[in-house]
């Protein structure tokens, strides 16, 4: 089974009222934990790589790790560029074997976003690769860009039809109140998503796959463990699982998760090192960290995404 695009996955997900998990990968243990969970639950899967991940681990290493996972599990996997900032990085990933790219022009003007997205779509489609665009701006941190809550802006439903028609994108990320990172809402603020915007978008683009970024739940048991074993993540808060499940039943076909992977791994390593202070073999603490990722991804697939047994 080679790497695949998300076209068929999204079609089935839309019709079936579930979503595909798009998990960020940065090293071998993360790839293994995610793919072992997806394989056991027979879940379709998107693995995504950010510019930061390429800088950290190198394009070829990540590509080969994902190919190894396809070989070992037999899963149909989409390999996706997360938050491509410009045409050049999208082209580099398309030329380098990715099957899907995101061009994130959300910080540009509407016209400039259309121009750069259209250019990426033309190149990608000529190479059999699919493209995710974005309209509206999420708050939070991604790579070196930190968007404050004040500067974030919800997607304007009246723009989505024109954007999709003029760019030819295959899926669209929208901003309805999710945000990147582990601190998604201010202390005391009640987590809320603008389902009214999602409904409007769905009406304007019937059958079209929508993407939610910044969709980690910031699972409290990981935060508690991190705090218990010497960390300091007070006030970390994410998107409640029931809200994500609701979105997955609507037009949302791709749900992006990175922070929950980081939290699962960090909580496990902190706990292990606190309980085994003289361990210095990385395999001793990375094995339980990989298991923690696997368990977390399995829980997401069943409770949030609803994509188990959908191969
Ligand atoms: O949306 C951002 C993702 O969590 C990737 O984060 O740019 O630090 O790799 P990163
Ligand atoms: P989280 O920070 O909520 O995991 O979001 C990840 C993401 O959107 C990657 O593109
Ligand atoms: Zn994102």
C-alpha cells in the first residue's frame, strides 16, 4: 500500500459523519505510537509534518519513517504538509513525495490568499497531490508565529464559496474558536466553538470537507501528571471532546492534533524519570512514552473522531 491522498477518505468521512485524525509527527516514537493505534483500530490516518518538524528531523528521515509505517501496518496513510507558509515549501514537499499540502495564506489579504493558494493548487494537482487552504485566523502558536486572541478572526462564511471556486482547493481550514497550543482559553473562560459559523459554511459548501486546526483537548490527566512531576502547566485548557465529536459529525472531515501528543509524551517521560531517577537509557523512557501516545490516539479515534473500523 503506497501513501494515498485524502480524497476518498474525506468523501467517506463526510458521508459517514466522522472525521480523520491528522497527527503531527516529529520522530520515530511518535510515528510508531500513532500508526500502531490506527492499525489496531483499522482507522484511516493523516500524518502531518510542519516546517518546524522538517527543520528538526529532516524531510527525508520523516518521509522514510512514514514509509516504514505504511510498510509495517499496511495502512493507507496521507502524508501532509502542515501550515505551508509559501509556494516554495509546498513545492518542495510535493516534489519530495508528500500526497497532501496545506498552503496557509490565512494571514494574507483575501486576494493574496487566493493568489498563492491557486498557484499551489495548480502545481499540486498537476502532480496528483491535494491541497488544504485556510480562511480566518486561529489564535495561538505555530512555528515562530504567535497570533494573539485579539488578532485572531473567525472565518467569514460569505467568503468561502468564492475562495474555493477561485482556488480549486480540496479542503478548507476554518476558524471557529479553536486555537493552537495548550492554552486555548483564558482562565475562567468557558470553552466555546462557533457552530453557527460551521453550519453557515456547510450550507455554502455542501459536501465539501472542512478542517479544524488547534483541536487538541489538552487532556487534563496529562496536564495533572506534568504538574505532579515537576512541570508547570497551570491553566492549560483545550477543546472539550464532545464539541469535537459534534464537529466531526458535521462537515469537519480532518481534525488536527499535535499538543495532545506532546502532552502525552511529556507526562510519561516526567513520570518515568521521577520514578526511575537513575535511568539514562532513552529506550527506558521512550517506550512508555510511545505507549502513552498509542493509548491517547486510540482514545481519540474511538471517542472523538469516530473513524475506527472505517478502512
Ligand atoms: O499548528 C502547529 C503544529 O502544532 C506544529 O507545531 O510548528 O511547532 O511543529 P510546530
Ligand atoms: P493543537 O495545538 O491543538 O494540537 O493543534 C495542532 C494543529 O492545528 C496542527 O496544525
Ligand atoms: Zn494548525
